[in-house]
DNA sequence: TTGTTTCATTGCAATATTACGATTAATAAG
DNA sequence: CTTATTAATCGTAATATTGCAATGAAACAA
C-alpha cells in the first residue's frame, strides 16, 4: 500500500511523524544545517553547496516550507531562504516531549 | 530513483536522517510511546494496542530493533520488547545537537 | 524587444515504503 | 505425537519518495 493509516493514530503521533519524516532525508538535514550555519539568507548557492540538481533542491525546499520550518522571500530573480525561528521552536518542543520521555529505571529485558 | 544519494552527505547528516526516518511513521511513534508508558516489558499486546495487523507491527518492530532503539527477548512463545535505554540516550544526543542549533538573532526574511 | 539569470513546475523512471494474507518456525500444552 | 499460540518471514499490491531533464515563469539588463 505504501499508505500510512494516519486515522488510527493520535494527532500528536501524526505530528511527530510528519516532522520526523522531513528530517528523514540527508539532503534536507544538510539544507537546514547550511541555513543555520550561514545564519543569514541563502539564495541559490544551496545547489552548489549540496551536490544535487536544482530541481531536486527546489523540491526539498518546498517540503521544508510546507511544514513551516523555513521561509522564502523573493528578491529580484533569486529567492532568499532562511529558518523560520518561531516554527522551529514550536517543532523543537513537540520533538523534545517525544524524545525526552522518562526511561524505565529497571532494565527489563 | 527513490534512492537517496547518501555518499554525498556527511556521516552525521546520514545518521540524523536515519534516526528521523524511523520516527517518520505514526505507528512506530505509537509503539515507542507504548513501550515508554508501560515502563516494562511488553509482549504481544502491541497488535491489540495499535490497530495494525500482526505482520505489520512485526515489521515496524524490526526496523526499531535494527537501529538499536528497542530490544526484544524471547520468553516462551512470546517476545518481550522494551526500550534500549543506552541507545535511546545516544540517539537523543545526536538529535538534540541537530534540533538545538542556535537560531539567528536577526530575522532575515 | 531580446537575452540572461534564477528558481519553480512538470513528467517520468527507479526505488522505497506500507500493509496484509499466507505461511513458517518455535515453543508450550494436552 | 498433535494441537495451540505467538511472532517472524515471504510474497505481493498499492502508494510514496527521490532524482533529474526539460520546460516554464518572473525579474533584470542591454
């Protein structure tokens, strides 16, 4: 099927999965790390920075934008991308409650 | 293609993507949350808990085990699954360095 | 206008993922 | 031994993802 049965899971579980999914590809991880590193707007140099074709990068950027993790402003013929700080913080809160669950004190297995 | 070009990314980027990918499906999020909640070994009741067929759950468990996030012990005819505390902590460290990157002070776009 | 640059979109091929029925393997119970 | 019970594996269908060449759209320069 290749189709996740989202309706049987909670909104929280689906939200975590959606965020995680977007981080589930090294190209998107690399794009985000580059946006963090430059700490300012990056335009077309992502294609040079990462070794993928321009349509591929554009597609990955679209997914990141769709989830609200980055924003892009058109500036002349180029587009300026950067991290969306507020949404990134919100995402972090969601992921942290998942990742920071209390580990069992007793090792069971 | 459907094939990620892992060789052009750093080990760190690939590692983050691998961990994130396994969290990228609500069923696996639900399985992990249940293992955390019960705080002890869970055997076969994951199939009843989550509304997916037994082979499907078994497949998701396999992926979680492959990454080392859970461990499973055979106990008679059933298998006891639980979180792998040490590996979970290691994974958390990897994900946190990615998620907690410094946000730019100046809103650029 | 015509070209140039830059990024988005379309279309498609290759591969991956998800889900489950059917079956198998292993242990336990009678 | 035979029969449950439980979980893993196999096989397969449906869908999703990845990557890129080709093309399109928008802004700018000459």
